[in-house]
């Protein structure tokens, strides 16, 4: 049975833009494991009902079904210990980076790019996305991102912890990437796939790191439809 990864996609099935799905896609590549992409959209909960929940990513690996990007990373580490490690023997520091991306970075990014997402969705999915996210934010998506140019310095300042590390070493994991890199990169790849808003300056160490991440695994993340150059 072929390994499958259910991934959030836009109207173009090649435009995959979930930060969490990108974490799992990069983790699979890190382990040297192939998985067929199964495009999934916001209103297609029935398609993944077999996983016992309604969100992607969902990994199907033979008889194993795993949902949630962190759970998938732990599963891959434990199931394939002979492949390169995602954690370098220290899961908790990587989990902290994962939690920071979830609770800090993704919120900053959403306030910068969320109004750019509906253009990539079919009408029914666009209607769902707008209604659900506007209920979450308590305002129109355009209001969420209004004035983002003026807020850009604040966003870039929030990246300083990354910048300090990446000025000293090429990846958050050290000389080579680990799952902490994939957790943070998934967020930036989410933004890159849906928005042309320039989040990073070319001279930024975070920008240089993102370029290195885009080149990993034969340009896996670089060669997908995206909204930014």
C-alpha cells in the first residue's frame, strides 16, 4: 500500500499551503520517505473521517493512520529510527520551537497574509474560509491585514530570536536542519504559497535561511505554485 499524506490545497491541487502539512512533507523528505499527496479542501471533512478527526495533515502509512503534524513527526521518528533523526536525540527543545511557531509566529503571519488566501480557493471553500476566519478574528479579513505595511517592522522584530541563532549557524538544528527548522519553515511556506507581501528583507539572516530551506531535497518546497517571487 502506497504511503499517503492528506494535504490542504487550493483550487489548484498543486498549491498546498498549510503550515502544518508542510512540516509533515518536509519531515518525510528528511527521513527519505515518499508519500503520495492527496489534496484536501476545507469542507471535505468526510474524506478524512477515517482518521477520527477533521483536520490535515493525515498520514496513512500501511495500517497506521496518524493525524496532527507533531504526532506525525514523532511517529516517523519512532517508526523509522534507522533514517536520519528529526530531533537529534532531544525532542523537548524542538517541541518548544514547534509551540513557538504555533502560538506566536503563525498569529503574526495570519495578521499579515490572511486576506490573500481566498483568491486561491474555489467559491464554496472561499465562502467557508471567509466565514470561519472572520468569526475567529471578529472582523473582515481585509480589516485583519489593514495597515500591514506599518506593522511590518514589529513583525520583523519578533523574528529576532531566529535571527540570533541563524547568524551563528545555517539552520536552527545546527549544521543541518531538524524538525525545528521544518516547524518554522512551514509557517513561512504557508505565507509564500498564498501571498506576495514581502515579509523579509533580502539582507535578513532569516531570509537567507528560508532560501536554504527552499533548496532542500531538490527544491521540494521551491517548485510549487506560490504567490511570491
